[in-house]
């Protein structure tokens, strides 16, 4: 049986490269790339920060920015088939995150998840990974909305998107808002530990509300330094979400950066809504670890900073308690005691959806 399965898989591979598919490369004006504000400025590189910041931000931040978390490729097509060719810098290598979550490129069709292209153990710069997402030959021909969610924790090059040779392409539907919501934060913001790229809380929220978003979460390095405050503030946005503190390690280091970070964003964007989220629940808070109390003290500090500015007249600043999104009774929503799984991210998105509908005047 094992040999029969292997033969069937091998026999299916040539269908991806069939002559009736046309392979379209990026950059390409027929594909809309969202969530990567510097995409055109960077010459079509699928990275999260402008190349001009390479020597400005810390090396760790720049390295993490090579993972295009939050990046999406959007278009409409009547193609009966959809395939993709990808190149990764290396194989999946994370202990607390599945290869699909780390490297996967999810395909959604008309808002419904279809399949994931993923790096394997042999992936690297000399290997082309091919994936056929669907074959709708048995279905009626129709224009369908395609969204490809780029990897959360691994860089990628899209070498080609394969569609029928006679297929039509059209622009993706418009978002409900003209500008994205910009998120800055930690590994949780980046997407750890979603099972795949379409399951970060921003991706779920984006589908629920039909809004664009930018993900500037940096695993272990969402520390709120001035250079990143300036980078966040420079992105035109419908709203900014600050979801950081834990990466600083101590209350003292959070206190040094949180207020100034908030002030930098506000000075550049005097009327744009800003949402500050305190840390979600972590299971170590229920243990006897000495570091556990720091999380609550960080929450207290964020509340103080935000309330002071609201009291001073900032009517476009709001506080969201992270434990209202994922709290002590919701430990099943965590992977390793700190990072949400899909259930946790769903809870977070559900908890934010109503607030964002009101905040952004969405129907």
C-alpha cells in the first residue's frame, strides 16, 4: 500500500506543470499584495520593513522582518485550477510551531480555506516547492476571490502563480476601509503559534470585518524601541494596535519605552484611533515562578499610561484588557503556556471584532 500511495503522488505532480497552466511571476500589477506597506518600495520583496531600515533597526528585528507575516496576495479569477511555486531559505525548524504554521502559504477561496503550500524538510534555496491548491474542473466556471496568506515565521519567494492559460484575472474586492489596521507587538502578534498563516488573530479579524492589516509582531523582539515606534507611526493607518510589553522582561524596561512609543505614534497621527492591549493570560501566572508577577505589573503600567493620556484629552485612545480576550479560564487556548493556538486566536479575534466595528464605524 505504501508503494501505491507514493506512485499516485508522483503521478499527480506533473499536473502542476501542465501546458494548460500559465505561470505568472511577482511583482505583477494583476495581483494585489497587502499587508507589506513597503512592497513596491522594496522592489517586490516579500518582507515587512523598508530596506532603508536595515541598518536602523536591531539585527534581530531585521531578521524577523524577512518573514512576511500578515502579507497577502489577492485577486479574482475564473481559473479552474490554482497552483503555486515557492522557494524558502530553509526547512521548518521550530519546536513549538508546526511546519504549516511556520512556513505555510494558505489559499482561501471566497473566504473559505482550501489548502496550504508548505516547506518540507528538504526545502532550501536550491529547491522549488510546488503545490496545486485546487482543481474545480467539475464545478461551473465562475469568478472567485483568491487570498493567499504568506508565512508567519519563514521568508519566502513566490516564483510563480499558476492559473489556466485562458483564465481571466480581475482586482480583488475592496476592503471596508481605505487604510489598514497596523499591529505592533511580540511573537503573539507575529502569529505564534497558529497552525497556519490564515489563523493569526489579525487574519481572522480581517476576514470577519473585511479590513486590511499590517503585522509588525517580532518574536522575542517586540521591545518598543524608538526606531520601531517611528516605523509604526510612518505607516498610514485606520488604527494602530499596540500589543507589546512581555518581550521587555521587566517592568522597568517596559516603563522606559511604553509611554514614549505611544507618544511617537500619536504625534505623527493626531486623530487616528490607537488601541492598547495589555498582556493576555499566561499559564506561568498560575505557577510559582518568580517572574510571573511581572506580567501583572506590566498590565498595571499600561493601564496607567493609557488612562493618563485619556484623562488629558485623547479621545481616540482605548484600552483592551488582554485577559478579556484570553484569560485564566481559557488555558486550552494556549500551546506552550504563552502562545495562543487556533482556539486562542479565535477567542482574541472574537473579543476584538465588536470593539473594532464600533471604533472604525463598520457595519
